[in-house]
C-alpha cells in the first residue's frame, strides 16, 4: 500500500507541473519589416520570443490569401513564465 500511495503523490505533482506549463499567452506584435517572407518572419519571431517560453504558433492574419505580411501578428507562447514575460 505504501508504494501505491507514493506513486499517487508523484503523479499529482507531475500533473501540477503539466498544468503550469500548459498556460498559453498571446502577444500582439507590430512594427516589424513587412517586406520579409512569411517563413523568414516566423523564424525571426521564434528566435526573439524563444526565451519567453515555447513558441507554439505565429499567426499572421490574412497571410495565406494575400501572400503579404499584415501590419500585426499574434504570437502564442506556452510554458512556465510565459505569462510574466509578455
């Protein structure tokens, strides 16, 4: 019985860590060079925001239709501290 109780505590601690790291923050970004290709822009945003947490997604509204960068983008970050570093 003692072994199973200890395993339950470990799982609960692990679940708490997963909940903390599953917090997603969204950042609104403006003022970047709109002449970049979409791929180059995404790579540069990942490099800039990598220290703030895991860059989950870089969203450029309307990019797929126009093939031109919009004047703003949304960066989605996940990880402990992502909320504080926005």
